C-alpha cells in the first residue's frame, strides 16, 4: 500500500514539474517584462520572476492551469514587486532624485520616480489598481477581472489613490 502511495505521489510531482515547466516556458517572458516594468532593474526582475514561479509551484494544485494562471501570475507579480518596493529603504533616495532633476527632458523620469515613490507608499489595493490602469493601460473592466473585484471597486480605488497621491505631492512640494 505504501509503495503504491509513493508511486502515486511521485507521479503527481512529475506531473506538477511538467506543468510548471510548460507554464514557465509560456509565461515567464510576460512575468519578467511586468517585473522589469515595475522594478526597472534586470536583477530584481529576474529574482521576482523566479519567486513568482516558486509561488506558482506551491499553488499549482489550487489553480486551473488553463484559465486561472494568467490573472494569478499578474496579481502575484504585481504584489511581489510592490512589496519589494515597499520593503526597500529607497523612498528617500527616490524623492531626492526627483527633486534634483530640473530639465524638461527628464520630466518623464521625474514622473516615473514620483509614481514609483507613491506606489511604494500607497494602500496595496489602490497601488495595484493604479499599476494596472496607469502603467499597463488596462481598462477598468480588465483591471476588475484581474483583481477579481467589480468595475465600480476599481473606480473607487483609483479615485482614492488620486486624492491620496495629490495630497502626498502637495506635502512634498510645500
């Protein structure tokens, strides 16, 4: 009986390994690109990609590998990257870099530095919605599907994020 259970468990592990390899081959470029877009650092993006797929392996039995995986990967990658940004003590350095920039050509970089600073300090749900809509260009409906909330919730999250961010920027520039 034990031998049969070991064989069954070994077969399940082998199936999971094959499934994970297939999913990694299919989706790792997308996960890496998303992490790179958020973190702006190849090493951090690679680390995030590996961590997301480690987490996928842990959750593989709970997911429908045909339909649930892509939204799950988007959520997990976004959450991991936002948490990584929060955990780092770069907020002051990013703010200083933002203040030092003054020429018009660097305005977009200013905006990205400010946005990354705001995202690292914002409420997690609001930050995720802002990333999906403002950085990824997703519609409210697409964002609602990925976040597994209603379209109205997305609108409310973004409204709160905009009001909060405006207040934060007023404090910085005052």
